[in-house]
């Protein structure tokens, strides 16, 4: 199963549209994750129409229309793994302990907010993934998103893609 992970698209404030390399990944993905801060409903409409399956949440910059359509926390069981998506997890210091305590029933937590890519595993085995942002790099050298493969209840080939 091919996974595509993104967050913090902030359209149309930070960019006019999603980058072409990211859009080209959509037909390859079995599941698309978006960890919030869409800002516009058009991006949600686009991903809903082009994704086989979308697992998504709203973020702190998302208004009432997006909050009416998306949850604060989303969960999905895929290929034997329990996934969760949330926008904000707090400061980097102590993140693993906070997330392990808040989400003891998950195997993988996708999150956003910081625009900083993150890949770590807690002592309890919870994998934390932040794909960064494909449209707003902030203090990072590149805009980013993630892809991964899910096979036999294992997440493999987790790849950070850097955009210009």
C-alpha cells in the first residue's frame, strides 16, 4: 500500500496551488494523509476528488468550513497498523513522551504544525511522522512531503521528498 503524507499547505496564502511533484504522487497513493492547516476548502475538495482514500484533520489556521468537514483527530487501521492524524503535538522537547501517553493505541501518528519534517519512534513503539510543508518551508531549506509503503503490517520506504 502506497502512502502520501502532507501537512500545512496554507493555500492560497503561501502558494497558489500544490506543487506538481506532489500532485503527480496522488494517483500512485492508496491513502493520502493531510495533517491540517489547509486554509482553503478548495484544497480539501481537490484531495477528496483525486484520492482513493483521504485521512485528514483540521489545523489551527483552519476556519469553520474546514472544521465542519474534518475532525481534530482522525484514525484509520490500514494493513495491520493503527494510524492517527493530528495537527499539533506541542514543542519538540518531550514530544515522544506526550504522544505515547496521548495515543497509546496507535502504531503511527502523522502530525503537522511546525513545518519541520520529523521521523522518530517512541520507547513504546509509536512512530511519529511530520511531513513538513509542501508550500511553506519556513526556516527549513526545502518544502517537503513524505511517501511510504505499508507491507505486511510494517511501514517501509519512508521517504522525505524535497521540493524547490
